[in-house]
C-alpha cells in the first residue's frame, strides 16, 4: 500500500474564506482601527449567541481568559481552587498568577474529566472555586452535579472550554453552565483565530470587570483612568475577522468530525488492544481530539512510532504527563507521582488519533488499517 501522510491536526480555511479574510484585512488596515473595533464586537456577539449567554468578550488567548476569569471572581491570595490534574499547564498556572493555590484532583477513567467524588474529596474551608475541564471536546459529564455543589457552598465554577467550541450537554452549550467559560482559539483548535481566546458569562458584573482587565485596567477604551491593575489581554481586529469566518464554519466542522468519530467508533470496536473513549448520548462532542486507550501490555511509544513509519501521526495526548507529575508543580505544590492513580493509568495509555475538519473517510480508513497492522505486530 502506498504510504499516505496523515497529520494529527490541520487548520482549515476554504478558498472562499481566504478571499473573505483578505478583503476584511484590507478594510481593517484602511480603517486604522486595529484592536477592539467593529470586527471584535461582531465576533463577540456571534460567539455569545453560540453559547447562549448575554456576554462574550474576546481576549488574547485561552490562558489570558483563564486568568481574567479567576481575577473577576475575587480570588484572594492563598485561596484554593480545585483543578483536575489531567489538564494543560495554563489551567493551574492561571490560578497561581491570579494569587490562588491550585489543588489537584484525580479524574474519572470514563471521561478523563473531574467528577463529583473527586471534588468532594478535595474540598476544604479554603476552597474558593472549582475549574472543570472539557477534555478533547467532551463536556464534563458531571458538571451539573458539580455546579450544585458549588452553589451549595458558594463557590465559583469556571469552565475551561478551550477544547469545546460548540459542544453541548443536554443541548446546553459549553461556556454557559458555570459562572464563566474560557475558550481558546489556538491554531490546532476546532476553530481558530490564529491566537486568541474568549470569555463567556451570564453575569454582568463579571463581563464589566473583564472588559476593564483585558485593556490595561482602563475604565473604558477611550479613557485614561486606570481603575484596576489590568494587562494587555486584547484581541486584535484581524484575529476577530478570522474568527468570524471560522465560526460560520463551526457547525459543519463539528458535523464532519462526528462522522469521522462514528467511523472510528465502529471500526475500533472490532479491534483488540485499543478502546475509544465513550461519548455519552446526551453530549454533543466537538471532537477536538479523538481519544483512545491502549491495553496495558501495549507499549504506547512503539505503537505511535510504528504508525509514524506508515505516515500516520497521532496528536498529543490530553494530557501526558498529568500536572502532578510535571517538575514545576512537584516543586511548587509538593505533589508527586502516585498521588492521582486514575489519571496516571488512563493518561499513560492514551492515544489521540488523527482528527481534523477536512479529513476524508479514505484517510480515516487508512488510519484504521494501519492500527490493525501495528497491533498485530505488537
């Protein structure tokens, strides 16, 4: 069989959109309004409608969205925020940058997300809030029960929805369930603005403070009065224009990704040695990542290397190693390997198969055929 090159991810800009973006860039450059202008306002409005919330505010990255979210909640020095160990460093680092202390939790083997049991286990009198992470596009299946815990204890709930543009649970959009939702538009995401992020909320006071913090703490865009210690967390107009074109494509992107995921589900269910992450029927998954687990006896590095030799490149795991095994957090938070055994077990066996919005069925077939070959060898 001729070797194909199957990348793990691939941004998608149809020629029609490239032409539109070029036209928009010219209009932006000629306007002289390069940041927080009309394109940003249009993008924010369109994204608020996607998430079914009154306010969406564009920022410079998903990381800045998280830090702003933590700061608008009133987090004070030393207060604890529960963070699943299975997440990207930004989730925990933002807590520390905002003055709080991340407290890691283990996760559910069924979802890779934090669950009620682990939240309850880690609550203390110092707990100020909880961050749930929608891993790979899967909305945290127990988020509504976690929300009830937060409401009972007067804790804030932040959704790290960096992977979950357009995902829903019981038809409720990611980013509309907690007090604040935080999205990333990094180039690998289901939709991108090249770089950028978005904050979504139903709380007017959080929206107002976000608009101040993202623009150097200024009272308003045209004011010189500094009323908060903010930062340059603005989104530029060209990124917003790109975001508008990508957002129009998002329903089609998600539909196609689900078609590829269904194909993977069907074929992999008949192959020994690899098991897909099961998607609950009440959740629409954006499938930023298609997650599978190898049987314990199969060496992951060998598996991935043999696929690479056949032209199939798997995506980065979400996540390996988990944060409690990362050197910086072991040093700063006194955590160690062995503290969160479920996350360690599932994350070391995880493999994310190629998944992108223009992936063809023949490419998915090629991936599956070579998975069969590699597993038979191993």
